[in-house]
C-alpha cells in the first residue's frame, strides 16, 4: 500500500495490485507488449477507448523503427488521445478552472516523443494557461530551441 495511482479511464485514485505495477514496468522498459495503463476495475478497462490500443512505443518496436523522421503517431491517434484527456478532465483547465481547449504534455513531445500519447502525462488547459505555463515565445529559450540545442 505504498503506491497510489489514477485510473486511466475514470481518473479515480486507487492502489494497484503488484502484478499491475510489474506489468507496467515491464511495458515501459520494453520487456513485453502488454497493457501499460492502470485501471481501477475491469469495467473501466473495457470501457476505455485506449485499452489495448497500442502505444506509440509499441508501434515503433513492432515496426523495428528508430528513424526519428517518422511520425510517432497518426492524426487519428492524437485525436483519440486529446478527446480522452479533455473528457477525463471535464473540459476544465487544470490550472485555473476555465474552459479547457488544449491538452498540455508534462514531458515535451520534441524531447520525449515516446510519451506524447500517454494520458498519465497530460492534462487539459485553457489557451491562456497553455502558453503562460508551458510554452515560451520564440524569442525566449523554448522547447524547440532546447531540442535543437540552441539554448
């Protein structure tokens, strides 16, 4: 009872079973292609649109692809991900409580693209907070400049 996680579907906190944690760790380290998301119940798991939908890590491993010029996800995959995160957060900005229009990634997509469709690392934000909290103007040190080693 040390670890508490959020359910991918309903966003409720729960204590996962040891096997769930073990399988998630194995998936993240590339040891298997099993489900790497946490669900509080079988009902949430089977009603989740992301359940058994291959992650971008799995897709690239299945294709044995390491070419960085290939996209990490399709527009359809991103649309499913974006819709899921906005609905999970009830279209409410997680910073200020206004209407959310964007999905913000905790880990920058350009620096850590394998996590770009992980709903555990994303939250809904309004336009103002999205750019105020997470993105800088082109003149400042921003993610694009960091990725291109310009800062």
